[in-house]
């Protein structure tokens, strides 16, 4: 009997001493929520799900990133608020939807600044630009990846636009404040709406057209059946961020943080290439749906670019009046864009 009591006592003692270790292991299991607005089929959505799976695999299941696509956690214009407050641990931000918060980041949206998503990703993540100008605008957040769309085009429901004159008075959806001003400079009427509202607006005829890239039009929002003409201007990019709530990041145990950081490091060019590759696929889908690709003459393209330069100059001057180093940041952006154009795909080549 004494022997049995001794064994039971030893077992109980082992359980007592083991329980803090077990609790610690349980406490270090982390679940993260990632919210975004795009359908699961879009290449960036596929990338994010594969990354979430990678995080789970490399942490042996101790980190789980649950992805909520298609606005399941809220509309795109609430993504910033969700990650700021921690409702979502990670979110896909479109800077143009909260442009007042990201004035220097949004300079990349100015017309004819960046020639591809690959160039855009390299420019935005260059330490010279990121550390000095862009990171301070993302305070309270851990930037996982900054990136851009490929250059956007003019997608028209019924009107064929092959000149600036053909655009006069048309109602056009804009993705950011800078492109709103660009649309006005071209003589059209800018229309504000969430990205997910474009399809319905084209269906109902409440807009004549929308600015978006081939991949976004054909794959993300499936606009093909409602776009008769796409004028290939490659006029602008939209800046975006996969950002994490800083407190959520800081709460990661050191070993899990090291694994997490490893999975995000050095993938900017991969993301840019992914977006540029989607252009060809999206264009094929649109053409199959009956959309006609429209090219403008060199003379007309110069008119589109002249309007863009005026908008850029005015926008930079307005930010400078607010005391922001807009010209310095923009000059650095254009210098970096020229540098990375030499080793990257560009839709302007």
C-alpha cells in the first residue's frame, strides 16, 4: 500500500510541475485573422492563402493564419480601421481609400509614375524611400508587404475612348484622390465608389467607365461582360499594403516571431511579378467576354500624359503647402522607378 501511495504522490507531483509547461505551450499557440476584400480566386488571394499555410507548417501548427476573403469581415474601406483596432490582426489596405493618412505613399499613384507592379513593389520597399518617408505613415502597424497594382486602364461600358476628346463628360470611377483629379483634368466626371460596387454600377449604367488594371477587371471583379472597350493607357498604379496590427505582432513569442519574419522576408519582387502576370490572364478573360482592347495614337497619348503631369505638379505643390516633403519623396520615387525599370518588366516598354 505504501508503495502505491508513493507512486500516486510522484504522479501527482509530476502533473503539478508539468502543468505550467503545458500552459506555456498552449499560451504560445497563436491564431491570427487576415481580412481582405478580393475573391479567393485572385492570384494575390491565392498567394495569401499559401503564405498562411506556410506559416502554419513552419511553426508546426503553433501559428494559424485564418484568411477571410471577399469582405467577410467588412468592406474594403474599413480594412484600415480593422487592422488599426486589432479587429483583424492583418489586413489588405488600399491606401487610396484613406488617402489623407498616406499622402507620401500615395505619390506613387500619380499618373505615369510607375510602369509595372514589379517596379512598384521594388520602389515602395526600397529602404531609402520606405524608412524615411513611408514607414512613418504606417505607425501602429507592422508592414508585411507594400506593393502596387499594375498600371490601370480605362474600362468603358459602351463608349469607345481613343482620344481625350472622346472622354469629355463621361462618368468615371476613380480608385484614389490623385486619379479623381486626373479624371477631372481629362474633362470627365469622377465618381466615387468602393471597388466591389463597380460591377453593379456598370450594370445599371450609373457610371460610363472605371479605371482599373486588366487583372483587377478580369479576375478580381469579373467586369468583362459589362465592359465593351478597354483603352490601354497604363496610366497609374494603386498602392496597397498587407499590414499587421503592431500589438498583434509584438505579442508573438520570440521563436514564433522569428518564423513569421522568415516567411515574409524578401518577397516583394515575387508579389510584383504575380500581379504583372495576372495582367495577361485578366486580359484574356476580358477579351473572351467580348471586350475590345483600344490603343490610342502617340499624339493622343501625349495629351493624356500632359494632363497627368499637370495633376502631379498640382498635387505635389498642395502637399508641400501642408509642410510635407512631397517633392523630395516624389523625386526619389521617380529616380528609383527609372533604376528598377532597367531590370524589371514595364508596360511602357
